[in-house]
C-alpha cells in the first residue's frame, strides 16, 4: 500500500454534492488553500434532486450561471390537482398558480442535480485551480480540541484513501449510462483524473473541515452526533422517465389522488418527467422494509393503476430509486472547527422539492464564513452563526416536509382521499409556506452578522433577510438590471447606499457627508481593507438613488462613490437609479417602495457576502455602520487581500 | 514538401469567420460531409465586429446559444447625441430610444466577434465532428462547368496548403494577448491542432464551395468577379479600450459631433468601449492613404480633442485598427456551384453595426440550401435563391452605410456640424431603417422558396419574411415561450397550423380535415419524408390555436398533431395556445393580432428551415401547400434522412 506523505490544508471539504460544491465555491472565490474529496468515482450525472426554488436561482445569479439553468431547466408555474370523484372517475379538480413570485426575477425550476453540479464545477474551475478529488474515502478522523484556539494549528487529522477503479465502481457507472443521455460537457467527467494512485493513503491535516457527506454521513458518525427523528413506514418509488401517456398534465407539476396515496408529478428537462410513487406500507412492528425487493416494473404498475383510465408506460428510464420517508435532524451541526452541512444534518422526503436548495444554502452559508476566518479577515465568532442561522431553516424544512408528505399518504388523517378538503389542505400548505419554500425568507436571528437594532427605516426588508430583488437602471448606461445581477457573490461585503432623491440639495449634502465618512481614515473601508489592495476589495459600495436617470448625472454624486481606478477608470457598475424604463415593464422605478424605503431620504444597508442584510441605518449613522463591521472584521494582518 | 493524397468532400467552406461558421452550422446540423478551412492560425479573440441586431439574436436563439450572448453582451437601448453649441461647449443634445423593438424578445447587443465565433463553434461541436482547419491556405481553384449537371460529380478542385506555425503567425498572436484578456473557454483555441503537418499540400475535390474569405476574398479574385463601388478618402480609427474619462455617456451608444467629423461610441463587454474615430482626409487625387502611418496615440489624441473639455485616456487597449471607408458589392455572388458570402461580396464601414449580422445571415441562407441539395433532399433550383435573396439586402446595407457614414464626415453636406438638423437627419435614418437594420425585415422576393400568391390571410406578416416573434403558451405545460424559442434551426421545414378557435365545432372540423390530409398518402409529410425516418424529420408540424389553455386539452386536437412516438410518447412541444399568461406580462395572448390572423379561422404557414415564411394559406388549401413543397423537395432517394 502506497503511503503519501503527510500534507496540510487550510480547509478540507468532504463530499462534492451540491452542498459541498457550494462551500467549495467560496474557497475558489477567496483563494483559500483547500481540498475537496468525494467517495464517488464520478460526479452525479442523472437523477437525485431536481427542484430549484426562486431564492436559489437568485443565489445562482450571484454566482453567475443562472442563464445556464434557465436554458436547460423547466419552469414550474402552476400546480394541478387530480382527484377521483364518487364514481371513481379521475378528473382535474383544480389548477393553482402562486402569485408569491410575481414581480420577482425567477420561478421554481426543475433540472437534474447533475447539471447543477456541472455549473458549480465550471464556476469553481473558472475562479481557481481547485480540483475535486473523486474516488477518495475518509478512513479516520481525529480532532484535537487543544489546538482549537490557535489559528495556525491544524486540529483536524483525516486519513484519506484513494479507491481503486473497481472500488470506485466507475465501470458500472459507464455501463449503465447511455452516452446520448449525457450532456456533451459532462462527458469528460466520466473518467476523472485521480490526484493519487489507487490505494494511496494520505494523512491530511486541516485547520477547518466542512463535511457534506450525505444522509449517512461518515463524519457525523465519527463525531457521535445523534441524528434524531423518525423513519415512517411508507415506501416510495421515484422514476425519471420519458412517459408514454395520454394523461394530460404530465408536463405540469401535479398530484393525483388514489386510495394508495398520492402520486406527485414533476416535469423535467429532456422530455423526462419525474414521478413520486406511493408503493407500499410496512407493518409498524416489522420495522425496516427491504427496498431491494422493489423493481422498476412494480413502480410502473403502480403509476398505471393510479392514472387509470389514462394509459401510462415508458421505454426510457433515466434513473430510478426507492426511499423510505424519514425526517431527521442532527443534534449538533458543528463540533469545534468541524461543520456538517446538507443531508448530513437534515433528511426528509424529496417530495417538497426543497432539499437540494437548503443543502446548497447550508454549504453557501458556512463556506464564506470559514473562508473569511481561514484568510484571517474575520473573527472566528462569526462561525457560530452557521448553526444558529441554518438549524432553524432545517427544522422548518423538516416540518414542512412532514406536513406535506402526510397529505400524500393513504388516509393518514381525517381528510379523505379525493376530497376538495384535501386539495384545500395542500393548497394552504403551498400558500402559507411559499416565501420560505421559495427560499426568499431566511429567518436569520441577531448575531455579529445580523444587527437587528434599527427599526422603522425599511418597512418591507429587514436584517437577516436577503434584499428583495428589484429591477433598477444603471446611471451610466440607462440599461435595466435586476439587483440580483448586481449583488454578486464575489466575496465582498457591500454597503448599499440608498441615496434617496439626489435632486434635493439637502439630500445631496447628506450623501456628501456619508461619502466623506467613506474617505476618512475612520471609515470601515480604510480600517479593514489591507493596505495595498483597492479600497473596494473587501467592502464594495453600491449607490442606488431614487431620482430619474434623465434628470441626473453620475457626477452629481461624490467621486468616491464611483471609485476612479487608475487602470480601469470610473467604475460604472457602482451607481444605479430606481427609475422606470419604458422598454422593460419589470423595471418600474418602484424598488424603494418594494423595500419600504423613503424615496427622499433613503437609507444605508450593509450586506454580507451572501447578500443577506446585516445592518440597516440612516445616512448619518456611520457609528452604527462602523460598529457592525467592528463585530465581524479584523484589522488587516496582511498587506493584500486575496 | 509533403503531399497528401487527393481527397473528396461534398461541401468545402473557405473562411471560418461569422459567415463561414453560420454556413458550417448547417453542415453540422444536416450531417453533410464537409470541410472548413481558414488561413488564420487561430480563431479571432479580440476586436473586429461587435454589433448584434435583434433579428440576429432571433437567429441565435433558433441555434440555441442566445443565452450566452445575453449573459456576456451589453444591451444598447438608447442613443445619445452630443453636439457643440455656438460657444463651442459640448453638450448632450438628445437621447433617443427606438420603440421598433417593443414587444419583441431582443434589443441590439454589443459583444466582440470572437465570442460569437466561440458560441457557433461550440454549437457545431455539439452537433457534429466537423473540425475547423486553421492555418490552411488555398493555392489554386479550378472549376469544371461540364460537371455541374451531375450531382455526383466534383466540379471544384482546390489546392490547400497547411501553413507552418511561423507563416500562420500564431506566436505573435500569443505574445500580443494577455491571458487574462481571454475568456477561459477560448484558451484551448490559442493552440489549435492541425489536421495536416505544416507544409502539407492537399488536392481537395468538392461538389460545392461556399467561400467566406473576407473583403479581400481570394476566391472572388480567382473567379474574376468585379467588386464595384467606391473607396472614399476618409480614414477612421477604431479602438477597443477601457476608457478613463469623465465623459458621462461612455456606457451608452453615442455620437459626438466635432469639426473633424463625428465620434461614434459603443459600450462593450468587460468594461471595454469602442470608439470609431475620424482621423484624416486624403486628397481625392492622391488615392490610397498609408494606414500604417497611423498610431494608437494619434487616435487617442483625436478622441481627446473631440471630447474636450472632458478628460479622456486609457491604459488598456484590447484591440485597434484603422480603416478606409469603402462601399462595394460583388457583381455576382455565385458561379456555378460556388457561392460567395459575407464580406467577400459586400464591404462597407463598420459604423452601422450591421455587417456581421448580414454576413452571418448570408452564410446561414446559403448553408441550409447547399446542405439540402448536397443531401439530395431538395432541387438544385433553390440554390439560385441565395443571390436573389441576399443581393438586395447587401445593397440596402451598403446604401444605409453610405447615408449613415456620410453624416459622420466633416461637413459633407449642407447640414452643419453640431446642428439639431444633423441630429434629426441621423435620427431619421435610425427611425426609417430600424426594421431593416434590426434584421427583422428580409424583403425576399418570390421564388420556389417564397410563394407570394396568397394575399389577405395574414395582415401583418408575409411570405419572404420571418414570423414576427410572439410569446405563446405550451398547451401541455401552460408555460410561456417565445416563438423564436420554439422554431429551432434544426434543419426541418415547418408547417405552422394556426388552428384558430378550436372551441368551435366548425373550426374543429376544419382542423380535423387538415390533419387527415397530413396523414394521407398524398400529404407532403408522407411524400417527402424518407421511408424509415419519423414523419416529422423533414417537415415538422406545430399547432398554435387561439383558445385559452384552460378551456382546452391537447386531446381536443387530432392525434397526429402531437405525433405519438413509440419511444418518447406524445410530443408536447407541438401544440401551443395564443393565450395570456398572468405570470408573464409579455405573454399577452395577442400573437394572432400581431400577425394579423383571424382568431376564429386561423391559417397555415409553411416555414423554411431558416424560419422564413414560404407560403401562407387557408386550412383547406392543401393543394397550395403541396404545390409549395413540390417546388422544393425531391422524392426521397434514400431510406433515411440524416
């Protein structure tokens, strides 16, 4: 057995699923010394998760690949409910469209997890040399608490072993895949290169560990963290097939009631449709069911039964699996410098179409915090906010799944199959949880990263939440843009100067005073930005005023709000106007109203690198703003930033 | 000198610029045996053309990469005019927004030619094994007219020579490029692989030749085709720079008047701005000007002079060149089986931002026709329509450029510099030519491919034009989609069944009768589709009815309009509704009105593979429809299509 020399890294990520990749994105962005390993021989190509919510699309836009999702994915705008009437006739009871997303850039999209991974992988590759090491298993984990306090120590020791091709089972993956089922840009990943030779054992020391190793998390078990909750006795099948059917709503998100439970239908890319199929129940007493006894034909027959009198069949099955519904949450999400994220800390049924979203946001949440601390730019205290912020979301997810899945079961409650009452109940869940389920509300509590002391300045947005997307106009070009396009996940904090109506002399003076603060030695820009890097490399200032583009010039604003760069001139992406744009109906000049901000007086927002609002204040409250950053950022110990 | 054996190909394309690549796209799509050579050692990375018009974006959407353009390009929504007043003060005289594109999917976009080539190249690679052979020059051309009549003959003989790296001058290209100026997906193209060893000479026999070898076309000269027109005596500089300036409209399309002529400003991707700069005039008599005497600093100073009192400078120059305005058109676009396209047949100033568009459309136009004939699917007579369709556009382009460029010259006419009169004249040109300049009108005359006999059925669309884009809803999913997204450039003709209001029994009967025709042995589908291929592989039928989605089911329409496929089931992308969609303001249920089609009775359109309307008729006019295709398609001589 070949043994590699002991090696060191700042951050180790275990698991390269959506959650691990979202964390790895930040390592690439911040240039953190990191490793990322995954036991699977290849990336995921087919099946698995497929639901993307509006808030996740916002996040992807901030990462720069939303257009690829829109190009390949399927938008789910409406929901259809099918029931059987008293004569056992199947009929479409209702079609429902949510208005929760009206006026926002994105809707729910369905696209296979493999493609999402593709886009994050490409983004990582475009920003760094970070390579995902596949076919690598973790064999031991040692954590030395005594080393926790000293940043330069490596309290984590992991033994890594590179699998043989046989162990990694890449051959069977190749065989089971038809090449024409693969996107051409995924082809190269069928045979990923290995960093180490098969069988190599490596002792890796890390300062931080982010573990995203799935529902059966090896890391969680190593740390003896209890994973509490229930596994119910209901077995479900999932199939991604190209359906041959005369059921008319196979291209719409739909539920179909039956006495066996409800079928859930989700249309997908490449003519695929996903079916969540109730299969069987197991006696409470008998415990676990042998899922390996389920065949694809059993699932097919069940769908045929539920959809009857419509015909149903398929010849192309892209992927299928079975699962046992279980809602569980890890008792702890962290231990010292080890962070668990994604399925490793919350499992649930896939039917709510939210799991991948929450997992991505977990990894995204912990990623930038660990990166900032690893770079010694932020205090380690911000790391505690990972669990405090994400646990509540995990609980809400599991709770929503419990309520939603319940309704798919065979007469689990008083509500009878096929009744309008049941549809009303489903509708009510969809309606009442829409903003949470679309990942547009985060419920992050007060912390060093979320200052909730300001009240009354913004009526419709608050600290701990992301800024509601609005379409505004660039001052220099006049062209419209969603705020989600402007607020990029490039690693920087942002000060959003909502400058108000700068046509008024008084407001101009207020803006000038704030800009002078920014240029002063006291300002958060000067105090926290390492000396040799541009002043906007750690905290970026974006101005959105409320006067019409036509009645203003960039030069009406103080120069430093447009940061003149000696190489690249004025930065035209810094100043925006909340003005309407005749050629774009969505750009209606009502962003301030959407946010509940006074159009004359404006406000200041501090945004975290993940676009969550950290602080809200008046233009004069520079002390409050300073205080917010004082709680997060360290005085620079290095001369340059990235 | 290594001599390769004589080889054969069905189609040879000379020149892999936008025009040649657009033609090559069809070879890839139809699976035609083809070669494409280019004398340059590498693809274009920087500079050259950069204006994309709305109609070109439609075309790119039909090819499937519009989202990449939108992601990287800069939208040009407004035009600013700057003049000097009587006191020589520079001021913004007017900002103008065209409403010609309101209600359509795209606006004018600016993006460098290198990126456009990237996207077409990727699309070709995704559809075929066709490789662009770079660093290959053509050394002789022989055309044997006697072989013209027999399809199987190879009347064209071209001697190809693979350049040495030194000749191809790839090294200097490498040196002049900063790696960080390159998109990461362009990097591999810095060192393209060569098919043959440097110095190899190859004798290539081809059935057809499409030559897109630029303004100094070698092919045109070999064929002794006169290139008539004028080269005026005005010298212009073009620079792509990251400007350092306080001129406020450097991120807007703008003109700035000066006594030396007008400066034209076009904002671009990656913080670049392009400046078209009037440099000097040459005495009429002295003839050609030595452009090599122009330096980048001369251009910089000229811009400084024109923009004064604003500051102007730059440190980053991505690309620059000089040009002498000249409007020329080739006397002939074809000779036998040889077709010239793009700059090889029309040159003009780049200032109108239309040249690349017309060139792409040239290549696109000739490409599918040659491909269909090479595959023996269509009569050779359709090849004559290339020149008849494209010459008129080339003439209009050159005429527009002549009028537009004139206004940029120093007091060329009675209109004095800086006057509102001049701006009005510019505005009037922009306004009156908008639909042509945005490539939304084609003016194709009657031919076997364009039947103009039907009148009065469609008020706002006509044969020879592309269908005006409208947003409609998919019957099966209810989701909105632009028609430009549905009508793909996949090589197929289309029958667009505008089925009218299918809630009416009478209309249902008319639709049923038409669908029966489609299934009959007489139908164009049965007569022209090779026996073993699916019935929609040569002519695709798309239905758009005018009844609300909510009041109709797919099954209200005859089965064959949804083509049940034994492997892939019903085809859900075949049936659409012109109904409004609450969640999408652009999907207003008024497509029929946009086209001027009776909502009750509907109509039938036959679309060519390039989405141009070839024929319009009533639902009963199956004879007319048959007749249209009889003039184009041959009875199948092969068993399968592609």
